[in-house]
């Protein structure tokens, strides 16, 4: 699946995305960028609650699935059902699995097979791509 050509439930023009997102959010969510490790306060968020897409508001992860990976980005072992989709990312001379919002297609980060049990997965997510709502 090509995220760039797919139609998502939430679709906006480039101009609309630029109006509603900060420059950093736009660079990550729409430009497939990466924030500097350790630069987002959500990396240290420990309260119960829900992490949602900063682009469209869709709930993506619950705080109980977040763990400290030591990478400098918020990490989760599992998304909410149907909240994210994955595509193959061949940029930077390597093959990775990109994670994007299933509702708006916004780039969130990548998933790696080096997480804790029970899933063994590490969803390494840009904090700037997320909003947090405490429970």
C-alpha cells in the first residue's frame, strides 16, 4: 500500500495540514520526519490515559502499553485495535516497518521486533505526532 496515494477517512489538502499542525508536527506527520530523540515531554509521560494522533485526534495507544525503551522516543508494545497501519519503508538504505495513523495516514514512527513480552514489539513513535489525554 502506498500511503501517499491512499484515501483516508480524514483527508486534507497540504495547505489545510499546514494550517492545523505546527511546523514540527507537519514535518513528522506529513513529511515522514523524525524528531530529535529525547526532545518530547511525552517520552516521560507516566500517567494513565490515551495517546492520540496530533493530526486527526484518533486514539492510538493507551498509557498501560507504554514502556521505557531508552531510545529517546515514546515506545509502546501494542496499538489500539485498528488504530495504526504499517507499510514497508525503504528510506535511508534500510528496510523498516513504518507505522502511520489508520485514520489520516500521518507518519507516526516505526515498529521493531525488539520489544518486551508479550508482543515482542516496540512501536517507536514520534512524541510530536501524539497528543495525550489523562484518564
